[in-house]
C-alpha cells in the first residue's frame, strides 16, 4: 500500500506517537501520510487524495463521530476507517460501531493495530458503502421579482407529485425568503440552525429542523430575522447541502436574486442552476451579466423565461442569439391566477395553465418524458 492510501488523523499527541511507533515497528511496515490540520482541511484532502484507509483518533475529534464518518464517506464512500482510542471504554466502542467505523483498536496499539490493518487490507474489494446522493437544483432570479420563489415552490411540489420521491424545499434567500409563507410552513428553524449545529447534525436533528408540508415534501424556511452577523460560514453551508443530499432524493433551493454571496457559495454543490428572468429589459440585462459571470458552468446553468407574454416583441430564437444560450423553458404570464391562489393561501391549482407548464418543467428536470393527454394536464410516468 502506498503512503497516499493510508492517512492518519489523530489529534491526541500520545495516541499519535503510539500509532506512528506501531506502524514503524510493525513486521510489515506500512507507509502513511499524516494530516495535522483542522477537520475542514482533512475533508478537503480526503476528497482530493481518496485514501483507502483512515486511522482516526477519537479523542479530541471536533465533530460528533457519526457526523464525522458520514462526512468522510460523502467524499470517499469506500474508505475504511479504523477508530483509535487510548482505552477500551465500552461506550466509545459502541458509538464507533454505530457510526460505521470498520475497526476499533485501543492502546496498547502494538497489540491490536497491525492485526486490524492486516484484516482490512486482506479484504481487497470491500462492499461499496452506498451513500445516498439526492439531486440539488437551485432557482435564482436574474433580478428581484422574476419568479424564483414561485418556481421553487411549485417545482418542488410538482417534483414530489411526479416522482413520488422525497423532496426538500429549502429557502436560501436568507434576507427576505417567502417560501415558509407561501408553503404555509412557519417554523422557528432555518438552514442557519443546521449550520450552527453542523458538528452534531444527524438524521434525527434534521427531522426536528424541517417542516413536513405533506408526506415526502419537507420545507426548511428562511430565518425569521437576519442580520449580516448571521451570515453563515460558506464552507459549513456547503457541508449542510451535502448532508441534505444524503437525506432527500431532490433538494430544491430558492437562491434569491442576482449572483449573491450565498448563491455563489453553494454553486459547486448544485446539479443544476435555473436562472429565472422575464422579458423586462432590466431583468435581461441582469440575466446576461450572470450568464457571462457563470460562463464556465456549462450545462449546469439553464435559463427559464417567466411571465412570457402571448405576443413577444422578439422571437425566442433572437433572444437565444442575444444570450448565447437556449432557453430551458418559457412559462406563461398569469398574474391573476397566482394572485388569487396566494390570496387564498394556496399554490396554483393543477388545472391552471401556468401550473401545467411548471409541471412540464418539473418533469423535464426529473428526466421524465411527458405523456400526452387530451384532458387537462398530462401526468408523467
Ligand atoms: N408566471 C408568472 N405570471 C405572473 N406573475 C408571476 C409569475 N411568476 C411570478 N409572478 C409574480 O411575480 C411576483 C414575484 O414573484 P416571486 O416572488 O416568485 O419572484 P422572486 O424572483 O422570488 O422575487 P424576489 O426577488 O422578491 O425574491 C409575485 O407577485 C408573483 O406572483
Ligand atoms: Mg423570492
């Protein structure tokens, strides 16, 4: 095994010295790399170098163990983790097993570590640890009021209806998000609570933070109040998104308007970014500059034209030429329909034409082919 395949992350000095000593004196010495910086940089390194085995010291770990293992396996699903501890404390052994470590060894390491390594290395093709990876799509308004929130709410709802999968709608418009209001899911928790509790974020804490709008459609609204001091650490925010993927099949984000700092921070985590614009000159100007700024995003970036009038002053082809990109969808204008639905505290009725077009958009996002129906809206397979 080459050194890049065995990585040590042991913050306790005594345990680290003992582990290194054991590895050096072993009958079959193995080479290793050591990581001596913080947790976030460890994850970054693991993601880049993809080691086969990690020797993880349990004492002094800054992250709760099950969250730590989950984050490690998010980057390298096949990695095998040997948990090291100075004592054979039963509670620690139990939590190491529950967290999904492959081996647990304690001092004196010379008596246990070489055998544990041997066992792990003699299993050449470990079972792939399946890490659930849902898809994350974001809606961003080219300028304020183009319809990002309307689309995020309706697309999330339609995605759930069409795919019957587990969908999360998350409001990342931290300053003035309206998702909780439109979905009628007021909550005292927001994505900021997940960020603050990242080190102990697990399935049960997550369930307590999200609100069930209906079965298999959960919502996490924007914070009720937000000041610039609340701005989340961007690396931690990305880790929360990575966690969301493990909990939901689809995650739909309302990213607010323009290329704001949150949208920019989460860009790498998105599978698809839908830039929503109207035909208004100011919106098209915003759209063009965002498209220019995100030129390197390729197919990840898609354009949605909203509130498209029946008669356009400019053809779709001309518009696409100006923008240098094709339109993913063009949705009709129905101000009254939305006004009436929102006034009565609902999303659009499924008979509504705009709702049907948003349904088609959701089907396209989910990769489902539309089924033609003479009546109303065609459901997808
Ligand atoms: N297709 C549409 N037809 C008519 N009105 C629409 C359409 N889509 C959205 N609207 C209306 O436009 C207004 C702005 O929509 P929305 O709040 O979804 O936009 P936004 O991009 O999220 O805005 P903000 O920048 O304030 O977050 C709302 O009154 C909404 O009802
Ligand atoms: Mg909005």
